[in-house]
């Protein structure tokens, strides 16, 4: 078995992996966990390998470090143990503009509370109505984040559709109502430019 400074390589890997896992426990953030697990497993594998393999045992342990490190990194990223993906978080109050949610306590021009669909760790916010009072349970949209302390919201029912949407819908209905049939091109369509 290979040795470094008079100590077997597998024991050094085992010790280094254990120290990295202890460091991760003291300062969480996934800085040491991937490498710590990979070194710990490689050290354990090295302890069970026969001494007769010689240099081949070093190659096997290096392969174990790469394989276990890759699997650990994939697992860490896939399962998001530390919440690093940042989903369901807001970075600042401006990012709240346009978010939707529901009224949890009737919203007036002076009082109320809403729960945003993706409003971060605590999705409940104090809110004020943009125009009219909004009853409990109504779906809302944030029109002004107001610094994040008190949101100005408007009912989704009030927003409804605008004039452009209504005109597009009328045009679709007209097209659906008109019969579609092949027509021969008119003389004007068949004329060519003499140039």
C-alpha cells in the first residue's frame, strides 16, 4: 500500500474526509461536504483493498474519489439541502411588483394583509388597496411594492381584460363565424407589374 510521510494513504484520506465533514458541520454551506464524503469513502475503500495491489490501489482510490465526488455533487444540487437554488425567495422589494397572491385579511386603503404565491420565506405582507376595497379570498396582483413593508395591490377581477384583448377576441369570433371557401383570384390579384 502507498504511504505518505510514513502513514498509509488510505488512513490519510479517511482522516482528511472526516476533518472536512467536521468543518462542514461547523460552517455549513456545502463548501467541504462533497470533497469530504469523497475522501472519506475513498479512505474506507483503501482500507479494505489488499496490500498486494500496490500502485493499483492508488488508482482505484483516485477513481473512487472522482466517482463518489460526482455522485455527491449531483445529489447536493438535485436535492438542494441548503436551499441554495433561491426558489421562492425575493431578492429585493422591486422583485415583488407583478407577483400574484390572495387576500388573507380584507384590504382597504388603510389596512389589510395578503399572501403572495411566491413571496419568500414569509409570504404574508401588509397591503393597501390601489382603488377599491378587496374582500378576503380575492386574487390580487402587486402594483407597487412600496419598499417591501406595505404593498399596494389591485384585484385581478378589476384588471380583467383591456381594450386590445377585447378587440382581438371580437376579431377571432368574426373569423370563426365567416364561412371558409376557396375563391378564384380576382383580375387585380393576377395582374403583373410591367416593369
